């Protein structure tokens, strides 16, 4: 399942992928430093020719959120640092661990690889929008029942990815669940619980995001 | 001093228990009797699950305060260099930026901290990092185990190095150890007469195995939030030890312990790397002081790989002396490993403890390299040692034409482990093994690429106890119950078993117990390392709960007009002589506003074995054309004494196994020898196991009463990960006929061993 942050946005020309492309030619691919370039690229470019903060407006979990952000600001940073929605976690800040997964217009994306300006005038659903401790979604409840979590740090991203799957495919096979969370790393080793939780939730009522 | 009266208790495997006489420490409850407990030992949902699945659990990464600064560390790009100059003048012009320059003049590894700074946003801190100008004089480095051992290799340290210990390490005395060049050792240990053992043997066998550096990769990177309130340092830390962070900060900053408070309600994984405050934590506290503002220091993924700890690599030589019937008579064992600039690479624990080998001689050597420090990681030294020894046993079985399991039973005197072998063999279908071998031969003859294999390996760990653990129970007049202990939740989920034990003793539902943990202001709790949490804490929880129950029974006795000895407490109701009062009513008659009792972790009973035994079986399928090995099923049979919260125990076992498979097949830190830099400090190119690599897992527990404490409690975190890689390797050996001696067992290594990698012509 595609989880890359597609940048179909026409309102703003800056995407993180574009930033990275732009900087790649500048810095080349020095062997040892190559792995660090992705993370540093947006800061390099910002320093070189970045503008100041630009206003943005995003509907997050059904609520209109606004703010002014430098072009390099990621959706994850905006959600967490500015709008206080810390349920979305940043595990690697380069789209490799999936802890930051949110729904952008219903599609799961890595919010650390999505610039907040790419979410302008779009709808974002975070883990907080799927349920609360007092009113968990059927999937969230199934996660608890299957003990599909240990430390819990990857769990919000896991739940969002599974939630997106169930919205699209209410009765997934285990193979499809494995595919859906293949971009979500869990170091505690809760995958078998995640598979069980999705199966249980598929037999409960369908997932409806509140965002 | 008068003789302490002994008490007879039942110990051993259920159904085969024996009576042992032990001294029950004064004030400690009698241990659980063999038989039924109404609440503990069962499965149930995790109490803090709803917070975690809804994003409401607040981790250190999530700390936010008005005016909070974000800290970053400037790190060396070089493996070894003199710092000629550090120009921080640009920082003076940056608004809101503070920095801390400890004035280092040498860096010894790629990623070593040089200075730290804090700025109003993380992005501003990144900008500030780039504004610092450092001139390095690059020095020669050595970054591989083999190169660093050679005479004339660039020295990592000019002076002898003292060993450092964290709560995750195997405790033990630190005898003085010789250091020559970059090699520190041997650290010698063992038992029995090895010369005699070899003299009596019918033959000897030697294998050499290697393992690579494994990085912990907790999903939440190391992080610490620091805020000064007056002269008190308030800290939130992503840690495995609230108290070890407090003690380190108090020590380094020269503060009294009551001036440092550490909270750690939720920690996003640790696996051995998160015990102290770390240099990053000390930086955070100093920057917060300097700025007069709260500071959050969260390492990024790259720093996590470079500088926040790892499982050292290893080179292990095992020489077995054996009898023709498969009995091992002696083992000569040697290990070399590099923890970069740190010590503690020994892998000899397993060979000394796992089996009944009569004579074992161990020599362990640390080799210093210009790389980030290793540290404790889930069962330090043991997965490496297990892989070495279990590979040798597998080779011996093959040489003698014995069934590998039969050979292990020849050398395994542990009653618990023998039961585990039997249960596991049945569950995995070990009897199929000969049939699978035939089917593999048929597949080869038919030109089909898939081969199946079964393998097994033993686990051993130890019951360590954190002395001084104490639990406080408050019962309020409205019938509410709170339990306090400073322990942290790194994923094991201690809230749930704590509540279960208290609920059981007080006869009220688990949900009614409010468990407050993760704060150094609560009574002392263990650091979560070495599988000590459950074994240290649960007996203290039970003691506190039993004391609370006794007091409440006293109140009920008055209320019901019956002697305390006749009061029964069940399902939240106190009753005697046909009269009864519910829990709340009895609490309303408390003489004070709140009943406060504590329970201490009494010392372990003498006598019983402190080792924890386990056995695992793996089934794999190997594609001999692509070299890809995939694990289909793992059966894990473990001893967790009397488990308190079975769901959590099973989750821990699953996690240990998945980390073990990841270690066996995928994880490999890659270092460029020429530059001395780590090439894959991330999770794209440092591959860890994911959803598609996850096999079926069957966790099973033996019903064991170890007889060490009042709850027969012991840990499971380490035992579950010790044997997995070895069991997988042995299953691959069965499937393919090759003998994997190097982890990770990558497709390239499998194809190479199968002779499927064409030899390249080397041109002059």
C-alpha cells in the first residue's frame, strides 16, 4: 500500500521531496555523510534561501487550525509543537519508522515527510481524532484487548495505518494487514498483536474517523 | 542470636514439588501456595492501554512548556581527532540561543558530543549547530575488532580503562584486568578441572562464531526534559531508571537527592540503553540553568545509533571435549569484542550457566576501537554466547550422528529445562525432523529451491533483585486505593501486575486500584534492566497489600464484633459469624483519614537455584536460490516462576523472540574502515525486523514455584531473547546443511556458504 506523501498540492510549490532534490545536487553524495543529508536538507535550503513564516490553514480532526510556519516546517512539527497534538510521534524524522503516520485527506502519510504547507486547506486526522481513552474506536479497543502494544511509542502510527486500511478494506486478510503496517516499525515486537487486533476490529463495527 | 525458625514451603514444578525449609524474613508474607489464585497469573488488558492507543500517554518527547528551548548536540564527524579550536562567536548573535562547551580537546568516535546548545525551536537549534566553527586535527583511527587487536594499531586510550556498570549489566566484582594496546583482558573465570575434562574426552571440537554490533533502536530516542524550579531540578526522562537518572544528575551536578525529581511515566522503549542521565541529560540540565528556561533534549535517530549505546560485536572460540555418547567433559571458551570506547563485551556467561558442563574455562577480552560506546542490551553477552555454544553443540550432534535435542538432554541436568525441552519439542513437532530432512533431499533432487528446517537452543538468565524496593499503599476512607512506586514503564507495563496483586489481596476489582509510578518522589523502585522489575517489585507489592489487608481486617473485626482471625475477605466483602460489611464501609471506619502502609522487598530465600531456564524451537524455510531465510514459527517455553500478569509475560516473550530473529537475520552496523564513520545510523539501512518478517509465535510457560520470594515472581525480558538467534541459526543449518557461524545470516552469507557465489577473477 502506497504510503509515500504524494504532493498533489498546487497551492504551495515547496515540498520536502522537492527540497531534498534541490539540495542533492548541491551537496552531492559524499559517502559517509549521505545518510544524514535527508534530515539536514530542509534546514540547509532554508538557511540558503528560505523565506520567513507563511500562513497556513489545516483542518485537524475536524477543527480549523491556523498558524504561520517557515517553509521547512513539517506537518509533524506543526501538529506537535504548535497545535499540541503530541499523540503523533516522531521516531526517525525521515519516513522510515511510521510513528508519525497521520491521515491526509484520508490517506496515510508520514507527517515527518510532509511539509505543513502541503497540508494547507486539507483535512488531517491524527490519533487523537480516532478516539479517546473514554471513547476508544473499535480498533483502539481491539489493540488494547490483543495487547498490541508495549511501550506504546509506535502505537499511534500503527493504529492510524490500520485504521486507514479498515476504512478502505473492512475485512482485510492478515497479509493485507502486514502490508498496511509494513512502514510502521515496532521494536518491542507487537506485530502479532496488531494482526489480531485488526482481525478483531474487522468483526466489530466499521471505522469512522471523526476528523 | 537465636535461630530463626524455618518454614516449610513447596517448591519446584507443579506436580513434582518438593518441600524446602526456608527462613521467611520478618514481616514478609508466606509465599503463594501451590494452587489457584483468583486474579494474578491470568490474562487481562493492560491498564494503561487506552492512554497508549489514543495518543494520550505523554512521553518525554512530548514535554511542552511555555518558553521551552530545544537542545541539540554538536557531534564529531571524525572517528579520532584533536579539537584545535571551537568558534562559537556566531551563537552570540542568535536570539535565544544558549550553549554549553565542556572544552574537550579530543574526540574518539564518530558522533561523540563536542558541545550542546539550545534554541527556541528545534529548527533554530539546527541552524545554530551549523553556525559553530570547529577546526579538527584528524588523527589515525581503528574501527574494526581485527585491526584494533593488531600491534601498532592507533591507540584508543593511552591509560588503563576502568569498567563502568549500569543497572542492565550482569552484576559482579571487577577484578583488575590487564590492558595491552587496545586489548583489555583476559577477564578469566570458570569452574572445574578443564585439563582433566579434556584428558578424559574421546575427542575435541572447535568452532569460531562472530556476531555484529546491534543497536537498541527504541522508537523513542534518548531524551530528557529539564526545568529548574528554584534550586530544584525537575526532570522528565525517557529512561529505564527514574532513580538512576536522579542519582546521576545529583552526582554530576553536586545536588542533594531531594533537589532532583525525575518523572518517567511512559518510556518509548529502552532495551538496556537508557539507565543514566547521559551526557545529553547533563547538557539539558546545564542549558536549562543557563537559559533560565525549561529545555527539552531529544536525540535524533542518527545520534541514537552513533552515540547512545549498542550491543558489542563478538568473536567467540568454543572448544569442546566430549564423550562418544555426546556428554561434554570440558569447554575452553574465549571471546573478543568491541564496545567501541567502552568495556563489557564478554560473552562467557552462557557457557558457564546454561548447561551442566563439568569444567569450563572462560577468557574474555575487550578491544577498544574508535566507535560509539556499547552498553547493556537485553541479556548482555548472552545471545552471543548462546549462538557460540549452541552452534558447537549442533556441530557435535552432527559429528556424532545424534539428534540435536538428544545431545542437549545428555548435557542438561535442569529439571525445569528438561520439562521445557519436552513441551517445546511436542509443540513444534520435533518428531517431524527426520521426515523434513528427507523431504529436503527430495526437493533438492527435484530442483525445487525451498528447504525447511527445525532448530533449538537453550536459554539461561538469573534472578537478580534490586534491593531496597519498597511499595506504598494508601487506602482512603471512601474505599479508594492508591499504590505508589517510582518504577517506570518501558513497555513491560508494571501498572497492571501491581494492581492485580493488590486487588487480589484486598478482594476488590483490579480497575479500582490506582497505580502511580514513574516518579522519583515515590518509594524506591528498580531500574528496568536484567529482568529485575517483576522479581524486585511484586513481592514488595504483595507485602504492602497484605499489611493493608491485615489492618483492614482489624477494622472489620471491631465493626463486626468478631475476632480478627475469624474475618473472611472475599469479593470486596468482610464477613464473620453471619455478619458482613463491604470494603467501602470498613474503610469509612478507618481511624485516620487514610491508611498508609508500606511493603519492603525482603531478601531472597536461600537455597533455590537463581538461574532461569528456557528453551526455544524455530522452524524456518530457506530459498537456496535467493539465499533468503524466513522464520515460520517459534515455540518458546519459559520459566517465569508464577507469572503475575500473563498477557504481559507473553508480550515480552514475543518481543524477545522478534528481537532475536532480527539479530539473527538482519541487523548489522556498517562502518567504513577508511573514514571511521558509521554508514547506516538510521532505520532504512540498519534493517530491523518488520511486520512481514514476523512468524507465528507460541509462548508457553512452565508452572514453576522457584521458592525465592513470597510471590514466586521472576522476570522474563532477557530470557526470551537469549536463545532465539541460535535456534534460528540451527534451523537454517538443518534446512541447508551449512553451518552458519556469523550473524546476521544474510542471503549473501547463505549463498556464499552454499557455494553459489561465483568466484571472481582477481586481476593484477
